[in-house]
């Protein structure tokens, strides 16, 4: 009985905290952690992207861990803020350890909202597909 | 048991809903704030006919008293500064010449840029060439201009960060505690928040010990009769002002508070953000003393309908379930 009351109390707290926990990040639009996928819809590849704006460049890593790919270069076209075009270049490795270039050509959308999205075309080696990333 | 739990949650929801629907007579802060037409001019000493210049009050040890005189009421009547881009001053504390020229020509920042307003018809970054923009910060500011600050975090009842605390139009008090070497600032608005300024000579925490927050970490010192506060450690969940000047977590603010007479607080803030601006800039304004002022309870979060009507660039609610294709927006919905 106590356990049920405790669970109910915790659920109530979570329910009350929901709106407050949802917030945007208003620094550089690419800064932060992104998650999403690329590849065929029936068998997508998961993506976790950490990007950091240091005041001069955006650096980062794709899928941190043993199969991480280091982001080499990120460019954003600020000249047309209705499109927010982004190009991300990185270098990953295949199963044999051979270097595989990664290029993501995309567009930032919904930048003022916490549901900020980066989507476009993902090219990894000789594979190419759509990708979508949402800022966590 | 499960049924009972659901019933209780529904009951609590109903109570909260009824309480919220009872209504807060004040609007949430942010986009729906009324404009304050009578703003003091930029820089030192503005504000129309000055009240009698009573001498600056002091504490028994001679330090300037930035708060109430014992036995009296009073609070600082913080002005509504919607656009800090129109409050830049030079090293002499006077408005930048180019800003004065633009104001005289009536073309700076679009309608409302100089004295408040709802931000419609704003000119974006190009209207404020004196701001040392980086390409991204100019682009973000343009975005915020185009959508009339729809995503202003203060509209979500999130705390204003940095100098915006002194630009959110509700009373505030400064309470000096020399015996504990602290100064406390309490704000009726700005989500009913307080600041603690350490006056004991401690440095800022470094590296991971500096936890990014809305208000940052504040250490203060006296330079003559001016309180100088150094603030670092901001998170990126706030804007510098309602117009949407962005900042990063590299933001460093040096604030200067002085009380040239009993009725006036002069506020200056140097904004140093190498993540968003190519060089520092200083903003300044005066804050009048309200001799009968007292802080009231104001809970911005209560009945914040703005939050629940806000939709993103895809027309989807920011909060609550996402709409299915073809589903109409909720009654009263839409961007504000």
C-alpha cells in the first residue's frame, strides 16, 4: 500500500514537472546533442551527434564510443536564414578499420523550438540516404 | 488500486485546471507584455523631470545603500527594456553617436525598437549595425525578429538571464548584508526570482565546478560608490532581451550599479560573449526609485495560456500532443 502511494506520488511529480522540463537551447543553433537516424526505413542506422560551438568553429563526434566518427568540418550558410543550409563532413571507419568519408548535407528547421531538426542527405562511403536528427 | 490512482490524478488535474482558469490578472512575461512608452533615454541621467535629488543613502559604515532606508518603504521600478540594442553606450557612458543618429532619423530597429512595443516590423540585425554580430547571432536575431519573438523563453516563464533581470518591468529590491558579505537581489517579476552576490572575495568556480545556470555565478566588489558584479556561468536557455539578442554559455557580464541620488539607480552592463559577438559592448539605463513600492507575489507560471497556444514552425504545439495531419488547431491556438 505504501509502495503504491509512493509510486502515485512520484507519477504526480513527473506529471507536474513535464511542461517545465521542456525547454529550448538558444545559443548557436547547432550546439548540443542530436539524435536520429539515416539509412533505409526498414533498417535505419541510429545516429547520436554531439556538436560544440567554441566561438569559431563547430566541432563534434558522431556516435561516441568504439565506432565514433570525428567531425572534421561543419559549415553553415548564414546568408539565407530562411534555409539554414548545413554541411557536415566527418570520417568514420568500416568493419575492417578502413576510413570511410561521411558527408551530411542538410537544413536546420524549427530553430526556435526545442524540437529543432536537422535533415537532409547522408552519404557514408558508397551509401546514400535521407537522415533526420532532432536536438535532444 | 490503479483505478483509484487514476481517479486521484484526474481529481488533481481538475483542481489545478480550475485554479489556473481562475486567472492571473497579469499577463505572462514576454511577448504579451504591454509596451512602456515612457522609457528614459539611453545612458546616464535620462527620465524626464527629475524628482528632488535627495542625497544618496548610506549604511552606517559609509557604504552606499542600494536599498531601503530603515523605517521606509520603497523598491526599484525596473523599466521595460525590450531591445538592449538601443541602449548601447560608449566608454563615456553616453549613447553611441551612431545610435543617436539612427534614433533621430527614426529608422533604428523598426517600430518599437527604441521604446518598447510588440516588435512587429522590426528590422533585424541590419537595423542595429553597432552590435558586433557574428554571422550566426545576426541570423538568429533575424529569425527572432521575423517571428516577433514567438519563442521568447521568458514567455515560457523561464528566468531571464543576465542583464535582462534589470529590464523586466516589475519591482525589485537590493538587500545588502555586510555582516555575511553578501548582497541579495529579489525580483517580483522575472519568475519571482532572487540573486545572490558574493562579496567575500571568492573567485568564480572553475571548469566543471561552474554549473551553468540562468543567472550565472555572481561575485561583487565596491569600486568607490559603485557596486561592480562579475557574472559567469550562464546556461543557454535565455535571451539577452525580448527582441531576441542571443547569447552562449561563454557569456560574461560585468555589471555596475550606482545610486547617484536617493531616487535613481544607474545600471550598466558590459556584455562579453566571444561565442556570439566579436567584441564586448556596454548597455546602460536608469532605474527610478518608487518610494511607496513594495514587492507583491507574482507567479508567472500560473495560467500561462501563451505556453499552451504556442505552435512551432511546423504548426505543431510546443507543449502537448502533436496534431495529426488535417487536425485543426485548438480554439484560440496559433502563434502570438
